């Protein structure tokens, strides 16, 4: 069943981390894009007490000497909260493994600062890109149970290039949102789209230099934050 467009409260949030366990590791980046095309990005400074799995740094393209770059995890999530309309509406979150991202946000969510819980802002009923693509994969004879199957296999069947390496939270979120659009929206061609490819090329070029994050209002201090120039650094789970 297809829709005319993705719902206004649909968002993809990609959280890049130093490992798999929120109680041990730390957040490196948060990237997000909503159905309207608004983008959000924060590079997060890693706390000294956080565990680091070195393969995660390699996968995300992070130099160990740069782990202190960025804003605090509380500031990053408070900025994300403001970008998500400051809790004025409830969102449905999608992703290639959205329960992972939801768990990391939940483990670091500053309820006392923002005045509400994560589940009041984002529904626990996250939409998994792999589950959504399962029926489509059956039609094509894809073996999604294979150990070698990845999200890139879905992307390629949808006429998209694989997600660029090293991973980056904003590029990952944009890539995943495009996957949802091609699976859910009526009359969207599953073929190479020069407009989308140009958008990804632009993100790649910007990321090779700096990424300017969207300007948001920080209600905790009554000040406007950003744009903040962040040097190249991180990526994916």
C-alpha cells in the first residue's frame, strides 16, 4: 500500500556510537532528517569514562585524538529536542535499526532538562527499514536471512548507491529516508535519481571540509545556537 507522501511527523534519526551498549559506550554523532527535508547534525564530545571499541572508530572514520571534539551529549540531545518542535508534536522514527538508535537516545535523554520523556516526543513504535522491505525482497527473491545481507542490498534494489564509507550520521539518515520514500511513496521511481545523487554528492563534499549544523533555539539559556562548524569525524553502527 502506497501513500501520496510521507507523514509530516516521520523522522529518521541516526546515532553513531563507540560500541553496542549504551551503558558502556558513548555517542559520537547524531544526525536526523524529517519528511519535509529538514536536517539536523551534532558531533558529540566523548566522555572519558565511556568505553571505545576501536573498530567502531574505524567504521565511522574517527581519529582517536578527536574524541573530545563536539558538544556535550546533553547539549546535543537538547538541541535535537528543540529541532523536533520542542515536544509540540509526537514523532514516528524510522531507520535501518531504529530500536538501536532509540535505546541510545533513551539512555542519554535529559528528562529533567527538557521536561518530558523520550517516549513523549518519539513513539516507541519505530519503523524498521529491513522489515518494511521484506515483502519487496521476497518478490525479488532476496535472501534477507543471509549473513552477508546488508541494508546496501536493499538500497541497490531501489536504484540507490550503497551508503558512503566511512559512515556519518547525517548522510546515513538522509540515505535511510530516501529508502523509505522509495518503498512507501506512490509514483516514485526505483531507479537512479540524479537529484538524490546530487544531494548526497553535496553532503560528501561538505563533509570533506566542515558541516554547518542547522540553527536552533536553546530555551535552556534563552539563546540561539549555531550554525556550528564541525570538523570531519564520525559514522555508523
